[in-house]
């Protein structure tokens, strides 16, 4: 049985114990959870001769075949290597369902499970920490030294150098989520492609604040009617240290922008002109998604949404202990307004 703390994770991944056949990655940094699960899956596959087969299963697969995990992991392969299965904690993938597999010392394949932030007493985490052939690995937001190491690694692999001032500026803008941080570094490397050295000016020109990017993911999901994603992104942001009241404030700013653009559309302004007039201007990658949201929402529905947001902000201020619940209920309610057709079919196509 292995409980791998956050600072021990890299050492574990560098030399995983071949006796460990079931691994749980959990924590507030969903990007890091996914990245480490992928690294382990590839390493586990290469450990066998012939190499193992990588396979991803989710609830849809298990709904149609509830015993598939047991069959895939417990069957000796006739051809090729054993199965390396990645899955995510969910309705079907829970402690009760996984207990027979995780506690088994005779798995033919390797099971890798990804989960969110789990408390020590959580049954899924306890299962992996206590089982003899399993491990649970904590994945939390990168500290400054982790980000510095990530930057050095990616810059070195790209064959580019970075000044110490630029590296420090980059560290200060990253950290909320490993996937977001990696994406911002990749964007910076693309921007300076062919340049001799990354400067502070390059960082300021290209890299956004990852905390702001995390908030944008929540607001765009809610305004687009993506119920599950809105809740996941909200939970991820709070787990990473974001204030629920900041989430509510960001949601309010986003819906105020939608309301201004929708009002312009209703006055006869074209979508292109309405978006061009926005201050500050939208990032070019956001324009299509924002335009689609403007078409989903009518003016009256946006007024209703803004009233809900104001009420949630007031409630969160008055009852700080419940602010997380108010923020989650808000993004859920807004996304449901779209999903249930509240704003669809009545907005004038512009």
C-alpha cells in the first residue's frame, strides 16, 4: 500500500514499482492529474513485452458492459500485451465498484484512475492507499519551483533560451492548473519561434494570468449551457484557491458584456460591429464562442440572469460560509437556463 504525497510524485513516476497495478491520481490540479496519468500509462505499457495496450473507458462504456473493467484487467491476453486502462472517478467508477479489482493481487493489466480533490477519509482514496498492490498520488497546484522546472524543461526542449527576469515573470502568471500553464508556455514558444531569447516583453505580450483563464472557463461554460463543465470548472477553481466571490464577480462581468452586445444587436447593429465595439476587445479565439452565446440569450433572459447573479453576490457576502455553494448554484442555474431552452429559439438570429 502506497500513499504518495505531492512532493514524492515525480520520484514515483520516474521509477514506478512494477508490483503496483492500480494507481489513483487525485487533487485540485486537474491538468496535473491528467498529465501524470498519461505519463504513467505510457511507461506501464512499455514495461511489458510485447507492450501493453492503452485503453480509456468511461461511464458510457460501462453502462453497456458493467463487467468490462473486470474482464479487461483480469484476462490473460492471447495476443499482445496486457491492458493499461485509464478511467475517471464517476457514477460507475467508484470505491464500491473498484474494490474487488484494487484489492486483487493478481491483475493482469494496470488500472489508472483520475479523480478530483479527495479528502483523506474519502472511500476511493482510502481504498487505493490501503490496498497492497495500489497507490494513491496527490496532485496539487504547482509551487514556484515546480513551475520554474516546467518552464526550463519546455524551453530547453524547444531549443530556445529565456532570461531570468522573463522566467520569473512567467512563474508569477502561471500555476492554477498544469494544463493551462503548459498551454501558456507553448503559446509563448510559438510566439518567439526562431528568436534568440524570450524576454519580459514577450511574456507580457503573450501570456495571460492563468487565474483569469480559469475564471473564463467557468463563465463561458455557464453562458453556453454546458452544465457539467461549468460545475467541474467551478469546483476546480475553488480547489485551486480561487475565491467563490471572484467566480460570481467574473460571471457578472461576462453577462454584463453579453447584455451590452445583445442590446446592440436588438437595436439593429450587426454582430461584427457589436463585437468590434467591445472594450476591452475580445481575444480573437473567444469571438466565435461569445457570438454564439449572444445568439442563445435574449435581452429579457439576460436581465433575468443578471438579477440572479446580483442576488447570489449579495447572499455570498452575507453568508461567507456558504459562498462556495452560492457560486456553484449560480453557474448551474445559468447553464440550465440555456440547456432547458430558456434562451434558445427566441433570440433573433443576427
